[in-house]
C-alpha cells in the first residue's frame, strides 16, 4: 500500500472513530455538542413542567413557595425545602416572616447538597440569634440575584443584606441563554444587563411566557447577538464533520472528556467516567472566568452591578455585604484572578472573600460535598462561611 493510500485509510478510520465516539457519548454527556445543539428541541411537555416548577418571566427561574426535594451527594441523600415566602426553610425560625438579615445569591447561598440545618444562613442565624432569610437560587448570577433583591425590597425588613456569589458570576452575568455556556441547559433563558455610556441597561429575558419555549428558534438571532459565549465558547466547542480537526483544535477539552467517558464504559463504571469528564468541563469554565477578570469590559460590567446592589441597599436603609464563595478550582495556587479584583473594588460595600479562608484550611476536601453537577460547600464549609461573616461584618452584631 502506498504511503498516500495508507495515510488516507488512517484519516478515514480516525474520522469514523471520532464520529462514533461523539455519537456514543453525547446523549449521556450533553457537554459534547454537535450541530443538533444549535437549536435543540423543547417539547410542550418539558416546557409545561418547567413552567409549573420554576419559570419566572422576570428572573428566568425561581424557587416556588412550598417546594421541596432530595439530591444525591457523595455523603448520601440530602433534602431541602422552601418556605411559604419562597425562601429556603430556616429550621430555627419556621414560618417566621420577619428577618433582620437577608441573603441573596446563587446555589452556594441556597446551599445545595446539604440539609436545611446545615446551610451557612442557618449557621449565621444560630450565631446571631436572629432569623436569617435565604433567598438564594441555583445557577443565579449576581444580575438575577440583584433583580430578585429589587423585587423583594418593598416588603423586606432586613437591616443587613448579604449577596453571596461564586467568582464565576463574572461569566454568568453575561449569559442570556445558559446553554451557550453550560451546554444542555436549554431551559435557562435569563435577563442580563449590558453596560453603555449611560450606565446599566436591563435586557429582559427573550422568554416572556411558557409558550415562547415552543418557538424560541425565532429568537436565536437576538440571543446570539446578546450572549457573547455563543461565538466565544459554544461555536469553538461544536463538534461536526470533519471531526478530527475540531477535536485537535480543542484537544485540551475534547480528548480528556472522550477518554474519561470511554474508560468509564470499558470499566463498567460510567458514573466515575462522567465525574472525571465533568471535572474537565468545570476546569475549562474556570479558566474562561479567570480570563474575564483580566478583561476591562467584563470587570466594568461586574463593578457596575455591585454598585447597583450597594446603592439599592443604601437607598432602602440597609447595609450591603458582598460575600465571595469560592469553588474548589478557585483555591488552586497562591491567589486567584478574582481576588485582586474584589480587593480593589471601587464600590463602597463590605466585601468578604472566603477564598483565602478556604485556601488556608488544612483539609480542603472537608470543605465541599460532591454532587452530579459539581461540589458545593459541606456542612463544615458552610459553618466556616458563617463564622467568617459573623467575625468580619460588625453590622451583623448591631441587630
């Protein structure tokens, strides 16, 4: 066989193997995206279920009063519940409407993967002796948490408002459709702010009614213009014919994912393969978020949002506190990109960055509990968050 023919045979074989591997794994691992993911279908049944469970026209999604559920973790099954006010249940003050301290933010504030009695707002309630309302919602960016705060403000009697977010919030506030950053999260359409010469401009979610999910395709041009991750992240990660050049171009991401998933199947341990492949995705997202902290347009938008949070609180006569809650990847090295940003934030607001506190712990693994979609602070990690806030925020002891 001539060298040319041999090379051609190897190329065809490699292309077929790449195609087969992607097709084999993409159903169980939606972070391998193909052309079908450019406009994935949303069925009427899925849209209806989401509308009843969490759809919110102004926020994208939100917890429902009376909601409850269970989640599998590396330590076993845990449960959560939401009270009549749409807040996570506070075991020490069940059904109590008034709360001198209110917490808003993402899943690290809601405290996924631990029970109601192991959240940091609950620990803070124990330390301060007062009710602490937990308005955290999974996967929120600072923008959505801020909009929820502004919605709750007219009836909010809290004297201190704590905004707790992960450093990756710098990416979340730029999303209009989370599917472009978190592939497969197709129901997560959200509002976002843009920053212009006249300041922040709110761009409402393109999905205003549950029925809009069924023909969202007509909104794709608007979404792609509004969400920078479509061109920056989604398109480069798209796998299609010819597969080999695309795999090679993004080899740092694609090859480890395929290797972990394939090894998991061959060893008859698909869950382990899934977790290791998902770790690759998390690491990629972390690297992108770190780059955003070095880009002026991204930092300017985040600064403006923190400023709006602080101003909204002060106008309402409340003390604002910004808590930065690190993910495990944020603890690597001596410092992370977000630390310098929050340390020099040109906004009058108390900032408590838990990153150096967590990094100093002798047993970092004890700070987190694992879940299918990534780790969250453990009961111990949440207690450490509460202790740090109680120590560093004098306003909490003046209530």
